[in-house]
């Protein structure tokens, strides 16, 4: 009987201690300190790191309690990436709730090779202040909307967003150099890079595609680039994509300055937004005599110097 009483007393003690520990851990870190702090959560951060960072910033009392609290409330999978205005007088419950909807800025990722319309789709889903007129502004800056991950204010205007992306482009482009910068203007480099971005799936193909484009431009040949046709065709509702997958012979005859089958030279503006690696390859193309290339079913490119060699590649790689 004595052992049972001892066990009961021990369990009561442990339970009481747990309740005190839990209650203490959920209380404000400092109920008298209302000083606001900006707390940033990066994309992909887990709750354990977030909990430890909150403790380091003096915003919570106990990272273990906070971690368990978010699990208990089912908030651990709902916490957003971004930055939040918090203060030490907030309870752990308040902070946990705030992290699911109180972000001041929103992380937005723009993939390499997206066209302005695709970026508009991303912003429409991500930024609360999005308006349909944003598409026109984005399209006017095609090619210079640098692909990257941005922390964008929830209340941002389209001018602020475009400025953010163009400043990023300017900084990244200023760090690049290559012989083509002495031959082409910056805008022409961006146009060529936008073509390379869409035509070269793999890194090894980027300087090669840039080489073919340069060689054709030097000879005054039409570029015959499918991506420019896809660009002018726009959104394909049946395929749910901005880039039509299978072009027809009729598509290749469409009258448009973006049709590089019927018009020699570059299209009038970029068709996508290239990243640093593609801009670098465009400024420093491979030195080849290739005038043709095609992509096989795996996306790898195959090159040829003559039309005869190209036709052989067509028979070999195109089913």
C-alpha cells in the first residue's frame, strides 16, 4: 500500500509540474514589453527552427512548449513564410495564430523562363492587392522581371514589384560580361537570352543554342524558333499552359513579328524572363558552326551544321 501511495503522489507531482511547465511556457515572454519586432520565416523552415528562433528573439518562453502547442492546435502545417510583427507581450497562443495569417510580406518565387503572363498568375495567387491591370505593366517589362525568390509586401503596388525585380536584374546583369556585349545592345542580349531560356532545357545546351542563334543572325537566316510561335499564340485553355506543346504547320505561318519562321532577325521584344546562367551563356556563346538543332523526347538538343545533317537528326530523334 505504501508503494502505491508513493506512486500516486509521484504521479500527482509530475502532473502538477507538467501543468505548471505548460502554463508557464504559453505565457508571454514579457507581458510589460510591447516593443514590436519583425520576425522573419524563410521558405521551407520547419517548426523546430521557428520555435528556437522565437526563443532566441525573446518572443516566447519555451521552444518545446511552442512546438507542441502548434502541433496540438494543428497550426504547424499552416504557418506561413514571410515576416511578422510580433512583441514579447503576446502569449504563445497569440503568436502561433499570428504566424498563420499575420505576415507583412509574402515570399514569392518566380521561376526562370516564365513569361510576364505566368508571373501575373503567380502574383494573382500570392499578393492580396493584385489587380488585373498588373498584367499590362508586367508585359511591358517582359525580359527584365528577374527570376528569383522575393519577399513582397502584402500591400505592394505593381510599380513597387516591378521596380524590385528590375533592380535585381540590373544588379545581376552588371556583374556579367562577355564578347557579345560589344556586338549586341543590352536589350538584344535579353531578347536572345529569353529565346535560349525557352529552347535549352539543360545547362550544357545554353551556350550551344546561343551559338546557333548567333550564327543564324550573322548569316541573315530566319531563326525558326518554336518558342516565339508559342509566345504569340498565348494561353492554351485546352492544355492549361501558356506554351502550346505541339505546333502545327498553320501555326508556323501566322502573320506576326514574333514569327521567326517568316521573319529574319530577332523578335521585337523578349519572350520570357531569363536568369543569370542564361544571360551568361548568351554573352559567351559556344564557338561552333552549327546552324540547326532539335530537341528529343527527353529535352536534350542535337545539333547540325547543314540541313542534310539536321534532317538526319530529325529521322533519328523525332518520333
